[in-house]
């Protein structure tokens, strides 16, 4: 596989989370960070080197040599003094982020070095590892802790869309369809309103809103969270539990801080005496670990009447993985789309497996489907091999890479535009489903998922294999 393909990342979640979290007050259950010490001369020098590297990298690596008409030299003169005069690392990062913000594109951002330092410290055992037990309050670990809750924001409500089996949230009795009212006494609704109002025309707002809600119920391993929910009957219930390790395998790749890669597959009843294969995974990373699981699931689904791929909430990852997965559903090579760089074009070609699945393929998408999720779903729709259900995706699908800067921070930058097989760029527009099916809270309260139900009805009604 081309070295560039192996290096490409289209993960927007790191920066979307950082940007969204900056609009919130500190979580009530999180420790108050200490006042940072003044920057040393060495830190200032490294910040200036980092700024210059960010500026020059965009100038030479961005796919558009005109940068959309932006005067990049003037932008440097405007923001570099703020780095030179920065009183803290956050001040310096803000100046670099403002520089990148001039481009108005996804997949441009700065990852604080602390995200890497925390992971390194936790791995080496430098910080205490809190045990998961009720009652006695223990010091929180620097490892990430998870509640097991996923959210979708419906209207102005952060609605529980999924509760991971075996998670602290499931053990606490939290149900899908419940609305998060507060975390440690701090209401969630004002934060969601501020974020929505701050990005009125952004296609990524649904993704950002969901990440904000999830940030309020997650934290450090061993940390206790106190939450309140509206249950659908008008009553408010309080739940308290200790955060556990995230489900799945923690993976470090492409200069990203470690992230969990989780996977789920099962058979669903199609309502007409048959079964439908269902596959979900959290992110397009760890191909060595994830690909065998997908392959095993697909082989086990050979007798199914159809397959549902669920990329709702998936923030993307390795773009090349979309081609391998698509290969299960085509009988001849198909081009999903192409990356257009300076002086070069790379095609995303799905080559058929030795044994392919010929039945109906439904793909579930929503506003939290980002990057590689959009490349996969949009490409499969454009080549006529899948029917899409849900809501429009985030429109954040620019191929990018992530490097480390001299000051220790991470830097993600765009290197190409992506044009789907249908001839349209995905950036800023996203992928529109064939059947627009907004997630329904009433169904979630009943323990059902109306978007899955819609896909199942289509598969059950399909009498012939989908043409390829």
C-alpha cells in the first residue's frame, strides 16, 4: 500500500472535542487546573519554531497553492507576535489555532502536548491508578475513564443514544432515550445552546454537540461522576458511578494520542423470518486488529438477507480502510473517490474480495459521521452499492496528516481535497442519506432504534441483490 495512504489520517474528533470543550465551563467533577507558570525563554523559542513550522507547512503542503485567496504572509505577521508575547502555552496555541482558522476548513488544528504526556505518564505508572469501587474517594488516574454513554443532541436535548454493555452507565441503570439534565449539578442545556449559537452555519455542529455532552460524563479512570437525567416521564433521576477503562483496545497511531477502538457485530431479526448482519466500530484505526474482526463477521453473514454497517458517531481515521471494507461488497474494482493534491491524484479503489457479499447493504449515518465514515458511505452510495439511512454527515472529509511540533504539541493539516465518486467534494456539504430518518427519542425510550428499523424494513422488502 502506498506510504502516503498508510500515513493519512482524517480524524476530526481530536480537534472538534478541543474546540467544543473550550466553550464550556470546567466540568464540575474535574479538578481545578493550577495556574500555569510563566513561559521560559526556551518554551517561547520552541513555540515560535512551532508557529513558523505550522505556517510554512500549510504554505507548501496544502492542496490549494492559493489557499483560497488568503494572504498567508499577512496572516503570519498578524499572529506571530501573539506567540512571541504569549504568557502561557494556551495563549500560544490559540494564536496558532487562529492562524489555521483563517482557512475555514476541517482537519486543521493543534493537539495540546499534555494529551500525549498524560498517556505516557499513565502507561509508565507515574500517576496513581484509582480502583473502581464505591464509597471511598480515591485519587483519579491520568488514564482516560469512560461512562459507556453515547449521546445525540435532538433539538436542545442531549439524548442517550447508546449505553455500552458492561459499562458503568449500564450497571447504574441508565437507559437510552434519557436526557442528560446536569453533571455534578451543572446544567448541560446552556452549554449546548452556547455552542449551537457559536456555529450557526457549520455542518459539524451535530458532531460537536454530541462530543460536548460526552465530555460531561467522561473523565479520568477512577473518577466519580454525579449525573441527573430526565427519564421521559417528566421525572428526574440521579445516578452516580465511577468511570471505568474505555471498552475496546487503546491504540496509538499516526501521532494521535491513544484512543479506544471498539467493535461490535451481531445478527438482527428482519421481521420476516430472516436475519441481517450488523457491524459497528468506534473509529477507522488499528487495521491489524479491526480488519480480522470485520472479515470474520462478514464471513459469518454469508447466509444473511442483508448487512447493516453503522458509522453513526464514527470520527473517521485511516482513509485506506474504507477501500478494504468496500471490497466485501463489489464484484469488480470500483473507485469510491479521489484525493486531489498538488500535482498528484490518488484514487480510492475498492478491489473485490475472493468471496463477496451480494445482498443489500444499508449504511447508517448521522451528523457525527466524519471523515473516513463519509468517504466510505458516500462512495458506496455513489457507486450504487448501498442505501443510506439517517441524517446528513458532518461534511469534514479533507485528507490530512498529523505531525509533532518542536514544542511537543500535535499539528494536523490538510494535504488534499476529496472528491467522491459522484463528482462532488464532501467538505462542508457531507453525505445526504437516501432515506432521511432523524433519530427518534420515543423509539429509544422503548429500547429500539428507528434508524436501524428503517434499514431492516428496506432489506426485508428487497427481493433481488443490489446491482453492482
